[in-house]
């Protein structure tokens, strides 16, 4: 029980608060701002901040940092007394964001597409309409409903609510349903999803046998781990986290086909909340969530980490605090899957942490509302493209990210903002690289179910080496590697592909994190402003706006990997600029600069979940 504050104390506190507010108005230097202070040892950093007068709000041990509220004068004192400490503003962060409810048809010069198409029709999911795109059907089965534990649970296992369920096409688009037929369903490969939380519902709380599989939950905003799962129910006021989670692990069965609606319907998962109902968060909360995930990796058997958010690039990849924490997770043996961001289609629009060379960065494709006809699939126009500032090819792969269906509660903010995309079965249609990342996280769980010995580098290698590049009628690339990476992921081929050891070669993550070495890739730009890979200048690897959209796309069975081994290679970073611009980051300031107080609005560079884009 918390002690009750007396009325007199309340009055006194209000008077003091008034004086503080008045003092802040009279003395602007008394205004505090949240900063992240980084050093070589968490305890010494914390002591230095407190000695300078700062108030610590977050301990971020994963990157030997603390977040603190400090005034400008306190920061200056900290810099004077401890010049080796690195001080960053605690930037805002959000899920990858949207623009409107309608979209421009990418294969025309204009016309708006009717939003009703986003919901889909019975014909869209009729396997007789145009034939089956990928083989593999799944029969209905009897399930057990006896293993949900908490006696105070609002969930009634005797009434699982398996009414009519719409078909979420993602498993078929990536051949995950073929693996389901073989019994590969992601069992044992726990996925950590750092997002806006999750809403407990059938299909997310239980696996295909109705065994309880939401193993853990952590609120990084409040810094608390609820004792019981039901106290975390309804934690996702946004709906973004639940949608991404469901794409990865939903165990709902669609009535007409008997197929699972999630990529890895038996994968356990943990939910980490770092974003609010509007998809907004902060660097400090995201890093605290990443710290919790790495700390609890063995406790929950976490093998996969999904990060469906994006922030503007403000520095080299190795200087960004969120990127450093993400690299720590990869180093700890967790496969990190990241959305490319929704800032496309222009080049060099990959966000943080998608610009980390080690991780699997995912762009989005769409089936163009013709599920059983792959010939008109295309790159989603919102999908961010590379190269990165350090000349690495990104994204690494594409996955379905257009008009994907997954459960979302009616009261969630996104569902309220866009009610036209909610159906009567509580399934919501949404597009974005966030959704594409959720699909790939599920595929990684399938790969680890099939072979638990795979390392993160092995998973990335197999996934990219088995991807299907988009080709045009002439048999050349329909999109450059900076737009499609290695191509469209294929879960069946990724599991069966024997290739390992082809990803992240020449990269040493320990030296990178320790500041001993940093790396760059082989992307270059010619005098015409086109991007290409050094050594492949004469190939179809050029980034060209003329091939941004293609009327006819075929996902080739061949692999780009043999031709593009340079993707996995790197060189030591050189201070000489790869690009002609004087500044890679325009007017934004670098993390490494100490001029934190020259900006009028320090929260202008938001890190957000990928909330909403036009449906494609």
C-alpha cells in the first residue's frame, strides 16, 4: 500500500511546484531535457550524471548508458568534468507511419484506388479463381483446450470462438503453408516483439494445440513486468503491435481453406511495449526494452527479435544509441528482423535501425490484389530503399506488406482512425514494411524450428540466398538491388537451402561495438546520380526511376546471391566521403556533436512505429 499524502502536504507540494514552474519561466536554463549519457561503465556514468545534478530516469546497461533529465548548464558541467562521455538527446521514436487512406495506382499516372479493395472479396480468396498460387492445403483438426493456466483469466478455453475467420494470405505468398504441411510451425523459437504491446485474444495467446505461448511481457514505458498475463491484456492501445504480432504467430484457422493465418502459428513470443497509442516512443524506452530482451534471452528462449519501427538517420550506424543496442542483441545470438521504413520510393531512405548492416532489413511488396496471379506483383511504393550512408545494400529482402489482414481490437487507435479497413471478424487490413517485417520474423521462427543450431548470420545467409528476385519480361531485374535486396523471401526454400556462411562476412561486430573498426559497403553513385555496386557497373544493378514500377514481374527461381557476393563483403570505413553531398544528413545534427541545445525543438526527429500507409 502506498502511503496517503495529507491535504497539508498536498497544498505544500502544489506551492513548491508553482515556484518551480515560475522559476523555470524566469530562468530558462532551469528547463530540463532528456538526454542519454554513455560511457564505458554504467555505474561510473550514473555517478557522473548525479554529481552534475541530473536526475536519472533510465538505466540502459546494454549500451553502458543512462537517460536523465538535465538542464543545459548541468550538461555543460558534465561535459567539462567528463569530456570522454558521449551525450545524446533522447530523441522521439515511433512506429513506421502512414499518409492516407487511398493510394495512387503505381501502374498508372494517377487514379485513386477504391478503398473497398483493401478489404478484399470472396473471389480474392477463392482457390478456383486463377488457380492456386503456391501448393499446399491444410485440413481441419481437433484441438485441445485444456492448457491455459490462470484461474482468473477472462478467456474461456471451452469456447475458443472459432467462428468464420477471413483468410490472411501472407503464409501462402511466402510458401509458409507448405512448411505447415510438413509440421514446421515455429515451435520452440521464441519471438520478442518490441512494439506498442499486444491485446490478448484467441490466436495470439495460444498455439495450434491451444497451449499457452505468450511467455513474457514487459512495459518499457513504465519499467514494469506484470505478474500475470491478464494484467497485460489490452496493453496495446494502438493496435500496431497486435497486428504485427498476429502476422508472425497467429494460430487462427481460416474456415474455407483450413490454413493458418500466421506464418509461425506455434512460435512462442514475448511482448515488449515501448510505444503509445499513437505509435510514439523515445530512444530511452526503446533501448530499455532492448535491454530487457537481451537480459531475458535465456529465460524465455528468445531467438528472434522483431522491430517494426523507424527513425530518421542522424549519424553513422555505429554512433546511434538504438543501433548500438540492436547490435548487442545480434551479438547475443538473437536474429534481429527490422522494417526498412515507409519513406520510399526515393534512394537512401532506409531508417534506423534498418541501416545496421548486420540485421535483416525488410522491404515490402504487394500482390496488387490478385492473390493467385503473381505476374502483377510489384514493389510497394512506400517501401524505403538503399543504399545506406555507409554504402551498404539495403533492404536485404522483400516480404508481403500490402493490404495484409490480421486481428485488431475495435477500440484500438488505428482501428478507430480507419474504420473502413475493419471487418466483422475483428480483422484489420493494413500495409507497411512493419507488416513485412512481421512476416519475416515468422519465417525465421520456422527456420529455427527446422534447425535450432542456426546462428543469426546463418539465418540471414539462408534467407537471402533463397530469395526470389523480381525479373521483367526481358529476364533482367525489374528493380535494382537497392529496392528489392535479394528478392522476395520464400519460407520453404529458406528452410531447405543448405547454404550458410555467406552473410556479414568481413564484419566483426565486437570490434564495431568497441569502436576499433567500422565498415562500409560497395555501393557507389555515378555522375548521372545513379547508384550501383562497385565491380558491377555494367549490370542491371543500377538504381533507376525508370524501373521503379514494372507492369510484369516474375519472381524468379534463380538467386541473385551468386552475382552479388559483394553484398556480404565490406571494407574498413574511410573518412573520405562516398557521396558528392557535403552532408549526408542535411540539416539534422549528428549524434556525435555536442550542440544539443542549439535546436528549438529537440523532439522533431521522431522514432515511430510504421503505423499507416496507403493500401497497396
